C-alpha cells in the first residue's frame, strides 16, 4: 500500500488530450509490472464534463502505455472512469492521461 501511495504522490496529471483517429488497440500486460494503482475520476475537457460512455483513455509514462479505461461507469449521473496504472518504480513517475475521440 505504501508503494501505491508513493506512486500516487509522484503522479502529475497534465490533463486530457484529444486525439482524432480510429480507436487504438491499446493493451497493457499487467504481469510485466511490479506495482499498480487505481485511479477513479470524473473527467472534463475544456471545463466540459465528458459524458460519452465510449471515451477511451490511456495512461502514459514517457510515451509508454501504462493503463487503459473508458468512461463507461455512471454513478449519480456522472460518467466516471476507473483505471489501473502500472509501474516498476515505486514513486516519482509522471503519468499523462490522454483521451481518444473517435470521429463518427
């Protein structure tokens, strides 16, 4: 638990970035990492809450994918995401969350 708290203290969310492309085939092999943490959040982009259940999010450290999730959980009318983020370092890594928006 202490390692997870240390990792949380080292995280820097730089915000959601919109990318316009086809849905990526993002996947993470959790067995490749020693540590993990869970992030639960309501997300917004430019002060507008994300309410599409198919928003796809990726957590990146140094350009390497460390977690994926969608905003498909609805609690009290809010679209929430719960994402596991993986690491081999107990603390000090900066995590960037990116949002993919699919063109229709």
